[in-house]
């Protein structure tokens, strides 16, 4: 039993090593600050650890962690108490400076959820629309439409900000 | 997307320090191995169905059921002369045995006359109020009055209104006196 436990821990440590950067980047991009990003990352990996989830291969593992990270961040963002904490304390923290400095990233993450998710998955993580469709439980044509609409909206917002 | 590289670079620039990585890993292990505690919102969600059923039961017990029993009690009291209730009945009489019941048809209207003996005890203990009372229900009109040492209760399902029942009362009393 102790041996199995050790193997499980070792496997988990390897999985963490492979994916912490990916998960942290997603969490940081959605949560916009270091502290919440760390919280979300921990929750995602706790789900893997406690849920004893088995992955078919590394692609499956990566896709699962990506969706779990996005969903965990959304859950955190919905928590009513968080809004106040962010507004009052975290908005000015040092870790957000890098985020605020990058205008494009900021604009992408300010898009409505349905566009933000697909743009992130497609343009950053390089998933195809069919893959995104299966990850987010949407149809491929919906994903393609959302990508097109998201791009259009992003373009308008970037142009508006240039004019200002 | 011409700024794609910029977008990717921005995300790539988000790095995890070695110290951060270690700390997060140790937090994950601690959280995962700690016995799961219920947070208030999740506990509330889990208990919501049970709480709703309890709430409904409490409302039913406190509001609906007592009224239902009270209604039954009131209707029972009309016929059982229970002195605890004056609603719709006549002034409290205790003994069922000293009651006389007659069914009469006066001017084509069928009515029921109940006659009770009023004892000194009834008067002294305050369970008998000598004033005439009227009860109206959807099905039956009832009036009662006292005369001498008797209490009279006249009920009819056919009387049009209270006044017509009071008129019947005069006829009834006249007949009784003649007898």
C-alpha cells in the first residue's frame, strides 16, 4: 500500500512538473493576479490528485488540465467575496503590472467569455477548432463563428483604443 | 491576427519562480491530503432539499394544521354543546342528556329545535350567556335564545335569512305555550 502511494505521488509530481507552467499561465491570464492564480492552480491539481484521474496520453492530460483550469478560474471569479477583495486589495499588486502593461493581452481577456476561451485556446495553445469544440462541448462551427466574432470585436476595441 | 506574436509573448512571459513552484506543490499535497471540510455554501447547497422539506413541515404544523383542527372543533362544538366554544353554537351547556331535539315544519320550512334545561350551575359558572345568538354558515342558519329555565336552539337549512328564522321562533314559542 505504501509502495502504491509512493508511486502515485511520484506520478503526480511528474504530472505537476510537466504542466504547472501551462496551468499557471492560464490561471494568471484569467485571474489577473498572482495570488488568485496560485489558488486556482492548486485547486486544479488537487482535483487531479484527489480524483485519481487517469489520462490516455499527454495530449489528453494537457487538454483536461486546460479545461479544468479555465473552469476553476471561472468558478473563482463567480465567488461574490472575491470581487470585493480584488477591487480593494489586489488590483494594484505588483504582479499585475506585467499584465496591465500588455494591452493586447488585457483586451483579449476583457472579451466576453465565449470569445476569450476560444481565442486563448486557438491562438495561444494552438488547438484546432474541432479540438476546442470537443474540449468546451460546443460544435466546431460554433467555435469557428466565435473565433471570427472574437477577432472582429478585438479589432474594434484595439482600434478604439488607438484613437484614444 | 497580426499581433499574434505579441499576444503569445505576453503569455509566455508569465513565469513561475522556483520558490513559487515548490510552495504551490506543497500546498497542493497539504490540501489534497487534508480531510475534506464542508464550506458554508457547499454545505448549504447539500442541505437545501432537506431544509426545504423541514420548512414546509414547520409551516404546515404551525399554520395549516391548527386551523384545520380548529375548524373541525368549531363545527363539533355547534352540535356537542362544548362550553369552550361559543362560535356558532349556543351558550355552553354541559349535559347532552338533558337535551330535547324536535324536527318541525313551520310554514313549509323544516327546522330543528333543541331545548336544554338551564341549571343554576350553568348560570353560576358563567358557561351560559342568556343573550340570543345567531350563527350563519353556508349550509345552515342557527339562532338561540333563553326563556325561563330553558335554552332554545333553532336551526334550519331552508330558512332564507336570519329574520325569517326569528319569525319562525315566535311561531315555535307560541306552539310550545299552547302545548
